[in-house]
């Protein structure tokens, strides 16, 4: 069960994250999703990281940019996207967060981060911190068994695949990740938000290509 990993994530939060913030886990379709989207690590902009938040502790709650990306590639319904677009972070409620992730589940997508340690801002984390989470991430993958995995950014992709990855050199290329004797195709993609937003057009192009490849089968 995914929930059984949360206690370990909370312990790592105390070691590597901001102690005044809650760790962020994952969310979406947990049974053989079409896509598993793996980002870097959460920040305090995710309002679910507040200690008094009573809802799900899933990625990107209270933010806007990533939901625009998912909407543009057909992984989020328009009504949900427009509701997100028109809400301030403080207007997100636990109920609305569940509605957003119910829509992500409907599209058979699972969203997670390699690192679950919430930082107060978007400070870079060293590889060694991310590596502390790798075994737990592989357990997530073994539990949900996604059809395809998308890793965002060079750092996350390199750690998960255990080789130096430059997204610019392997766009639309599949790598193989073996977890519990099961092979999973992994596609490194440009990080589409934050400091990576200048590559958003390339990220959108590659995400659409990966999704279209899946739908064509």
C-alpha cells in the first residue's frame, strides 16, 4: 500500500526538509495508470505542506502552472482547469484538492516527486538527498505499475535511470527501468515550470508525442 510509505517520507522530511512543513506524497490513479509523472520535490507554495492542512498531501496543490501544462496536453478537464485558474492559493479547500486529483485519476495519471522533502522555496537539492528517496520511489512504481513513466529534468532523470541524462539529447527517447523484474519505459522530458519554463514549448511537444504514441497503440 502506498500509504505505508508515508511514515518513512515524514521521517525524511525531518532530516532533509523544512521542519515546519509537511512532506508531500503523491496522488492520482494508483492502479496501472497510463502515465506516472515524476517531478523533483515540493516547496512551501504547495499549501498542503502547511501543518494545519486537513486534506490530501499531493503535489502542486494551490499552484497554477503545472495544471496549465496538464490541461494543454489533455490530462486535465477544462472545467477543473478553469476552476484552478480562477482560484487563489488560499481558496483551495481539501474538497477542491480531492476534486482535482479525482480528475487526474480519471485521466489515468499518477503524480509524484522523487523527493518528498518540502523546502520553503525552490532551492536546488544535491543528488545525495534525492538518492535517499530512490528506493521508496521504486516501491511506489512497483505498487502502481504504470504503463509509462515520465521523468522531468536532467537531475531527476539521471538519478532514476542511474546514468547521466541530458534531456536535450534524448527527446522522445525511451529508456528501460527494471523494478521487481518488471520493465517500465521511461521518457525524460524538460522540466516545464519554474526555472525550466523557458523550455515549456519543448516539454509540451514531447508530452503530446508520448501521449499520442500511447493512444495510437
